[in-house]
C-alpha cells in the first residue's frame, strides 16, 4: 500500500468507492461490518468522508485505519479546509501519519453551522488549493487528491473560471482528481476537454452515484447542484413509486453511464455508494 496516484499509471481503470463514518454518538460496529464486505469487491481504494470542521474526526480515522488494516485496500481520507486552522490541520495530519494513512482528499467543505462570521472570514485556508499547497510544502509524504466539477462549481462565474481554479488546485499539489457526481456524461467530457486545453494532466476518476430511490435524487441534487437529464427524470417518473423497480433501474442507469465512460477510456470510476457494498458489487461485476 502506498500512493494511490501510482495506481493510475499501473492500472487501465482505477475502481473506487466512497464510504462515510457513523455520527459521533452512534456505534461504529455496524459500519465496520458493512465495510468488511468490500474485501470481496476489492476496489483499488476506498475514500472516507470527514465531518465539517472535524465533527466525525475520531470515527473517520478509525474507519480509515480499519479499511487499510482489515479490509486490505488503500484508503483516501477526506479533509476539509473550512473548519481547520493550521494547528488543527497539523494535528489531523499527524494523526493520519500515526495511523499510516498516506492519501488525503483536500476539500474546502461546507461551513459548519456553529461557525461564526468572524471565524469564517478569518480562516487560515479559504480554498482547497490553499490547504493542498500547505500540505505539499509541510507534509511531502502525503499524496493529495482534489475535486473537480462536471457541472461547474456553483460559485464559479463560468467554466473558464472553474477550470482556472482547478489548474491552481493541481499546481498546488493535487496529483489526481475525483469528480463531483454527475448524470450526464457529456458534462464530464466537456470538463475533460477544457482540462486538456488548459494543460491540466492530473488523472480524473468519474464520480457516479447510483440513484436507488426517488427520494435520494432530490437530496442529491440539492446538495450537489448536479443537473438531471430527461432520461433520468423519466426513470424516476416511471419507477419512483416502486422501491425495488427504482433500485434496479437506478443501478442500470449507473451501469450505462460507466460503460460509456469506459468506452471513452476514463482513467477511473468512483462510486458514491453510501455504505452499500451490495450495490458496488453489482455494478462492478457488470462493468469490470
């Protein structure tokens, strides 16, 4: 185990999944049991989300350590800049080092609800690129990943500004990228074309979320700002009232997306599977 970045050079397509820790007041054992099922699936790595401002920090480190040690795959730990001072980031990275966690996904993250305006406006890292730069200069043994946005980051004025910010992020130390989830592959291809023109050569994993319930789509769009093509809206309209049919149709839609991406030689597939190894298994068995 080591740098995830190297996998993009040695593997035709890198397959990975995102998982999340339980809340601080919830037991960790049920999550560990679910994650154990990823042994059979054997993704190239699992990424572990991190609570805003470190709210799930303890469980995040524990989950990441379990994945590396007991599941036996590489782990990518999210770390969000919005809630971290330099001192807190130093402490977090030292904890990662102690637990042999070597790969981090640098994200700005959402503003914690308890953060005051004064705290928000005086934070040490205003952007993920600021944090990536700090990590690269002060903790060179870490491999740093970043996020990219097929639908464009909602705060960017246009795609040109978004791509310029992405180039800054890569130049600051992000050696590979994971895209925000998307449902229209043309958006992903447009983004990668713009990246090529801007000479951004970091490999990208395409972020795919299987929509297994109608309710899930509404939440996803609200949180991510991702657009929904008519083809997916029609599936929701047709199957949304039947949980089993909706799950089947949502997985089939994701498989169709991934098959097309693989035909276009995508460098990686990253599944947002919400701690559902059975969904990951079904999809990976269909496309690998």
